[in-house]
C-alpha cells in the first residue's frame, strides 16, 4: 500500500479522487492500492523552552541565552491534532511507501518532514511536486514523482529558518522583556518582525521631524503650452516677483525641439508580493486577505501555486499557454487578437534560469464559475488580465522634449503621447489610477504642437507657489516592496528581481509578519497608511543593537537561507552564527544600563505566558483549515459579517459574528463550531425574550440557540 500525505483535507480529497482512493475512512481515504491522509498545516512545532528543563518555565534574565544542545519537535497540544497524528503514525507503520504530497514549497516540506520524523518513518519516500491542483497537474505529478532526497536542502533551509526564528525570538523577547519591560509588558522581538517595525518607525520619525517650507517657481505659457523654468526653486516671494518682472520684459525663444519614439515594456507576471501590492493599491486589500483569496482560488483549481517569488514561467509551459488562453472564455474579446498568430515566446516571460521551485502565478485551464466571492473574482481578474497583457505587443509612445529661454533664464517642457497602445489595450476600460503628482501629470498630458528652433513670440509669465511635502507613510503595498528589497527604494523591475534573494522574510510569510505587528499593537492603520504607534516607536528606541533592527543584515540572513536551499551553505553554520549572535547580544544587554518603558497597549507578562499555548492553537485552527460541521466535505471561510462553508451555495452553513446583538470573538465562534457551544457570555441586547447572558449552542439542525 502507498501512503499519500497532503497538507489539507481538501487537497487530500482532490488527490484521492484522481488516484481512485474513494472509500472514506476515519482520517483518510482508501482505494486502488492507495491511502490518502492529511495534516492540518503544522501538526508539529519546535519544543518550547520548558520542554528542555523546568527552570525555563519562568522568565529569568540570568538563564539566558537558552540554547538547546539538540532542537526537538513535539505535537501541537490539540486533541484534533493528536488524533490525526495517530492515524498518520499507524498508516506509516503499515504502508510500503510514502508519497509526500505537501505544499510544494519550503514550509510545506518542513511540515511533512517533521510529521514523518515524529512518526519514525523508515519507509521509502517520494515527493509529489505540482504547481496547480487540476486533475491534469495531479496526474502529471504522479507520473513523474521525485525522490525525497532531491528536496533535502529545501527541508534543511526550512528547519534552519525555524531554529533561527526560535533562537532569536525566544531569547531576545525574554531578554528585552526582563531588562526593559518592568514586569508589566512583554516586548516581542522577531528576526523579521523587528527590522520591519524599524522601517516603519524610521519613516514615522522622518514624517514627524519634517518641516514644511514654501517655495515659488517661475512658469510661462507659450502657444497654450506651459513651460517651467529650469532653475532651482525660489525660497522667497520677493525673488519670484523680481523674476516675473524680468520675464515680462524679455522675449520667449525656442532653443530645441525633439521627438523620441520609445516603448513601454509589458508588466511582469505576478509573484505573490506583486499581487499583494497590486491588490492593496487597487482595492485596499491587506496582504493577509489577498493571500487568503489567492489560496482559495488555488484550492478551487483556478490558479497555479501562489506562494512564489518569481515573475517568470518555465520554458516547458510554453506549449500549454494557447490552451489556457482559449479556456478563459470571459476574456475572449481581449484574447482573440492574440490567437490570430503564434503566442510570442519572450525571454521576459519564459526563462528557466529565473524559475526556482515554481513559476509565476497564472490562471489554469479551469475557468471560474459564478460561485466565487466578489473578492476572489477581483483577484482572479488581476491575474487573468496580467497573464493576457504579457503576450500583447509593447506600448509604443512618443516623448517630446522642448527647451526654450526667456532672456538668460532656461525653460523646458515635455509631453508623452501613446502611438500604439499595445498591452495597455487590456486595461483600456479600467479607471485610471489616481496619481500622487497631479500637477506633473497635467503637464505631461499636454498636447505639444510642432515648434521650430529659433521661433519667438508673446508669452504669459506666471508664479506658481507650492509647499514641500513630507515623506509618504508606508502603505501595505509600499511596505511589502520595502521588505522585498531590504528597505532599498527600487522601482526598476529588473533590479528588484535581483534583490529578492536579500529581501526580508519570504513572500508567504510577509503578510503574517505585518499582521503580527498589528496584533502586538506596534502599528496601526490610518486609512490606507501604516503608522507606528508610540508603543512600536518606544520598542525600537529601546533596541540599541543594529543587528536586530537592520533590514540589510536580516536580508543577508535570508540570502544564506536561500543558499542552504541550493546546497551552497551549511545549515549548521547558519545555526552556529545565530547562536554566537544571540550569546553576544545577551551579554551586551544584561551588562548594559537598564530602563523601563511603559507599553500601555501590551498585556502583563503573566497573561502573555498563559496564552502562549492557546495562541498556537488559534494559529493552527484557522477558518480555512476548519472542516464545515454540516457538510463535512468543505472547509470554512471567514467573510465580512459571518463564518460559513466555502461551498455555501450548496451547503448553506453560516454563523454570523453578531448573535442577538453581541459580537463574538474568533475564539467564541470557533468553540461554537467545534464544540457546539460557547462558554457563558454576557451582553446580548436583541434577544426576543430579553435574555442578556447565557450559552450559545448549535443544534443538530445547525440552528443557533441561547440558553440562559
């Protein structure tokens, strides 16, 4: 018997269907010589400090750093996890061969290897490596299974990342909390979290310290075209008025006139970060929400694997492109012109050297039905149009540059015209994005007539008054880009692609890092902007060690982790370097001056400690990994007002956040769904019988009741 282990029940069902393992059992599917079982994401985690010795249960400055001789793993303490692991453990013992069907990425490899390690697996292991969950992709994947050994470095990199995060997170958090928290606040420090917060704090300080200054510019209008004086901004109105008087008595003359034809390159296909950036700019979606929407589209087989960091396709995909385009029936008006000739095979799209574990995110041949959520439809639309646009011709433009003078003062203006829209035709019906520099846009859109060098004529000089602007706050879009390039401002896509190896965090973890900063109350949202709170600013100010808050240094660690993946760097060397760093950091902080900072938003240390294990459970039991209690065939999804079955149209299961006038927390809703009831609650305001406290229950018919 061959045992397949998937990362989620829904993926296991897709695989089981293709393999013919259609007989449901407790915790797995069976048939045709296969057993197909699943994890719920992470079943195992690294052991906690107190697992290495009871002395580490309490936080003691003088027991730091905590460095286990050997890092161990343990099951996440949860009844559902324990039961599912027993199923996996038994099947591993009984099978002849294991096929690792985990998500095809570093995290997926780690999740499965830890489970197999815990189950003491000594059977031959093969790896299923696929980029989409369509039936065709699964069949192709099983036809070309790879030896598990091929992915050993991927596991070593994932394991090194987890150990590195443990070493720094556990030790630095305890160190700073005991030294500076004054027994009142937990100061959370993380390998990626802290430098990300440092970038936000730095930007906040630049904004707060900025002093707005007025300036004046000289302009003139000639033949209905606005020209700008090509001199430094004037710092006083007096100088501007003297300049205006000078312009009024001197003639205007054209010095040069040049038209250059150029091209605007097609946009690149999406990697995860690019998609999150675009969804934030266009729809205001958070990075985490975009990841949830794209993950759902992937599991519904409409798009390829989303947790990717490349914008290229492998050359072997080229023969399939036409077939995918033909299946995208809602976009046939845009696709029809492409199908009249062979699809172009450009190096800007197809490049094996730029593809690592997976290719860029593209649609599959499975066209979405009407039962997608509004958000999923919009995300699919972004991916579909980008996929179509890369195969269109480049956009042809003409740039006009005109130079002139009034007396001795030089002037210039420029304009841009689209000659052939090319790929821009894909987006022709979409509203134009709001620009941050409307004045500049207005002047760029000027229609510039034919000028002749040496021509002169009457002109209308004027003064433009402006104010200097502070740096812009980060949005999730700009923060994601800053994380990708370790804080460097890079607009050029080619250069940004090269910087990815030194970015901080991975595409799949950046959304979670940002959400962690919100949960810790280190940052907050103000409209679309992300702003560091006083708590976040105080924390970064307290950390004097640049190692902890430097995006560049964190980017170097990230680069080493990628080199471990490629077999170019030793995982043990990475661990040893972090141990040395943590040891030196501990000594510096313990020996240094102490001060207490008051982080009012944070909860007392005792409560934080008590909540550590449930926090793991909460992370484990995300709605997307929780089975619908009614149909038991699909998982749940969290919407804006309710939690419901992802197949709501057919199943109908839904629980509102607001029950009888009381808004339930995620924990209370999860209790209701998993246990059929909540703990005793107060604060009901709209019950028909005026009941104000009681236990909410879920009846066998899945109806909500309040029992006082």
